[in-house]
C-alpha cells in the first residue's frame, strides 16, 4: 500500500491527512508468529518539515500472536503511536530518518516494522503459561503427561549414582 507524497515534496501542500484501513491479508505475509485478526486502522498526517517529511499517527487493531512457550495463538490488542521521518536526501548522520527515493511511501513496510518493534520479545499467552513437555510435546496448559521430567546432563550422570542411592 503506497501513498503518493508528490504534493508534499513539491511543497504544493504542507500537510496531508491520512486514514488507512489495512486488510489482514495485506500485512505480515512473511511472518509466522504474527498475523492481523481483523482490519488495522491508521489515522494520522504527513507534513513537511525543513528537510524531512514527517509522519505522525495512531495504528490500532487486533493481532493474533503465537505464544513462545506453548505455540498456541492468542489475541493481542494494538494501540500504537507511529512517528517517522522521511528524507529524499540520504543522511548517514540520522539513523531514525528513512531514505525514500520516489514520491511514494510504502505504508505496509512502515506498519510492519513499527508493530514488530513494539511487540514483546517473548510473546506469552499468559504469565503462568506452562509451555510444552520437552519429551512428548504435550501442551501442559491443557493436560499433564507422564514423562520423566528429571533432566540430567549426560556429562554429570556418574555423580547421580554417588548421591542418589535408593
């Protein structure tokens, strides 16, 4: 989804209001742990500054994330403030400015990047998620298993015989 910014670049207008509805099938095509549950809505504005074009707005909607422990999907509500700076001139001094080489901005890329950066590193369906059994793969949130949970490092297995004699 590209937005034309020719009017702002040529300074015919200094501000452009933007309202975008992103369909779930249009975003996160290459992500397996994140998907949009329903439409994501962005409302904001693009405006010209001295040497940059600035974007400010709010992106909201519902996502489905994959839990890092049990691999189940769970809902995640998103309310994200987005602020980006764009420039037609490459600037190595400012890492926060995004270089653009045309009169269009790819908003899907901007949204995906901002969403992924805002998500927690470890995505959990709940703080007390038990995860999967390391041996049989059973989801321990739903049922228990009869696997031996005694994990012994094979390099230290001889010590087990010294201390645990039955």
